[in-house]
C-alpha cells in the first residue's frame, strides 16, 4: 500500500506541475486489506514530493553524465 501511495503522490505532483490550472494540495488515502483507512497528511505528501524531486534530479544528473561519456 505504501508503494502505491508513493506512486500516487509522484503522479499527482507531475500532473500538478505539467497541467495548466491543476494544482493545490494532494489528498491520498490508503485502504488496508482489512478495510482500515489511513490518510497521508498534507505535510507528509509535501515531504514525499520534495524527496521524489531530489531523487529525480540525481537520476537526471547521472543519466546526463553517462550520455556525455559517449560524446567524443
């Protein structure tokens, strides 16, 4: 469930950053196998968005470095 919630946060953040008029706070609710419900706080969602953006930046940087190795 945590993996699905993390993916949802990532997708919502990408949509908010790419689609004009889309934005604001994201709301993510996890539903457990036993029917339990857990809501991610706005603060936690913002932390995840920031962490994911940092990871994405690192990934792009490493990818760029690898591409540049192939250029004479």
